[in-house]
């Protein structure tokens, strides 16, 4: 158990993201001071299992000294130069080559950003610019999903399907629409199989396209597995059918790989695990394992060709392809690659977590829909397992549960009443056991 922790002084001047700052001022926060492997340590010396890899990002775990050394060296040699206006630098070239090497099929081009939200906004602008460049300027509408998450910028928050975010700031922006999520447990009809539901949920896309007109639709965007929505794993029939629909109506298919990318599901990218091929995919987080902010949008040859035909793309960030972040990301990918970390997720720790996650939580009366893929997993707190009835105030039970874990030095996350975990990819079987022992104590 932790000792009393308030640190009220720590929130005197800082407005925290996704927080009720008035509450933080009253009750204080927990101060994290160091980290190693899968553990973070607070200012009172508690060792905490980070079952969320920070914010789903510290894929190679904390304390990888090699990354610190690479950052130091790059800072000394070339701390900054931009990639605008006919310039580049070796760090960003190396990273681009590495990304193309690990990316299957015909992805040969990368656009750099500093975060997942910037990757998503970049993708939105890119998709619309692509369609105008190839002579379809009316193809502007982008379809996302309710309970999807695509970041906090105006574009990302609009495309995401979090109604609480839309309510703040007059969102969504124009030409963004949503269809429902492929959540079998919550949305399937009685007696409908997972496979049947997967097709029906994908067909909601076709219905939306027909309602709005394919000549107006630019792209469909989805996370291969919804992360912040509560680790919603679609049935195996879902993504192949989505891909078929996008092809049929000449609509770009975009995977938001900000969480699923770089090994989380047991392959480099989530679309490989879920069995589809996008035209564009957005990434961030695991690209540098969170050691520095960097994101990347990967673009296939067809879209690249259209973009090149459109002349200058008036878009970019001062820090697009930042040399220090690029050097660190390159080394991070090398570590993931050379140490076979992703293969271990696919063949060893992923299957082990799935088994242990099931065993651990199936004995609890209020737990249902126990699910996992690679090293991301979830379950839903429900009022009644048999009738699938949710608690009335969706989310409040989840927060209670999350806070109990946190008190017991375990970080899991509550996404409404979905409890989720996504530990660093270097977690061992023994550490999985320890994590679950705390969770079920
Ligand atoms: N897209 C997805 C799928 C995400 O999960 C997130 C963040 O969790 C984002 C985009 C936004 O990323 P960032 O917080 O780095 O802006």
C-alpha cells in the first residue's frame, strides 16, 4: 500500500491534461520520480507496476541506457535542423529507411510529426489534398467511429467518437461523420455469432457511404483495435469486410496505429494482426517508446503518387523529423527488432497474458467480456453478466476500480467501465503473474 501522497504544491501552476484540475488542487497528485523496466517509482519510494506502459507507449520499457546515449550524441552533433526548404539530415534518413524496412507491402514514404494527434491531423489534410490532386475535390468527408480515439487536436478530437470531447469546443469540425463501433459484447443481437456481427458492423460503413454518396467520401479511419475506447477487439470478419467496402466505393482506408503500432498486438502493426491493408497509417507513441515525442504517417505508393502530382503540400511542423527524436526512434526500432521483442509478444507473453487474464478475472461476478490481443487487454464491469446489463453511471465503477489498483501500486486504466492494461512489451511471464496477483488481491 502507498503512504499518503498529496503533493499539492505540484499542481499549483500546472493545468493537467484530461484531469479535473480543481480536484487535483484539492487532493494533490502522485509524483513519479524514476522508472526501470516495467516499474515506476514515486516520490515516497513506492514501486509501482506500470500496466499501461505510460500512456500505451513505453514499448521497450524504462531505463534503456542506449537511448539516452544516442540522444546525448545526437544533441552534441546536430541538436536541431529542420526538414523544410530543401534540407535534411542523416538521422531522419536512417529512420525513414528503417520504417520502410519494417513496413510490409508498398509503403515507401513517411511524413513526420510530434504526436499521435498531429499524425491524425496530418492524415486528414493529406487525404483531402490527395483527392483534390487526383481530380476529386468533392471527396472530403472522413468517416470515423463512435468511441474511437484519435487525439486531442481539432481534427483528432473530431474524428474520434468521444462525445464528451465533442461537447467541449464545438466539435466535430465540418465533413467528419461517425458510424458505430464493432463491440460484439455490447452491440450484438441475441443469437448473433461474432462473425455475423463483424460483417453487420462493417456494413454500417456501406450504409453511411450510400446515405452520403461515395463521391463525397474521402476515407474511413479506425484503430485496428480501439485502445482508449476500452480495448475493443473487432470480430475477425470486420476489417476484411471494411477493406472490401473501401475498395468497392473508391475510399481510402486509414489505420490509426498510434497504440497498435510497433509491436503492441504481436506484429509490427495492428493491421497485420487484424488482417487488412490500409492506404495510410498514422503512428506515434511506440515509435520512440515515448522516450521523445515523435510521430510518423506512412503512405502507400498510390497515395504518394497522387500527392506528388498535387505540387507543394502546405503542411508541416518545425519539429517534423527532429534529429534527436529521429535518432532515438531509430535505435528504439532496432532494439525491438534485434531483441525479437515483438516475436516474443506474439508467441510467448501475449498468449500467456491472454490465458492468465482470463483465469484471473473470470471468477469475478461483475466482470464480463474478458479480452486480449498481444499485450493489450481489457474486461468490462457489468451489473449483470447474463443479461449484459451495464452499470447505470457508465464509468464511475471503473474509476473506483482503477483507484484501488493504483493504491495497491498497479497502474491499469478505466475507459468508462472497461478496465484495460497494456504493459511494456518487455514484461516477463513472472511479471505478468505479479501484476495479476495485485489486480486480483
Ligand atoms: N490516435 C490514437 C489511436 C491514440 O490512442 C492516441 C492517443 O492515445 C492518439 C491518436 C493521440 O496521440 P497523442 O496523445 O500523442 O497526440
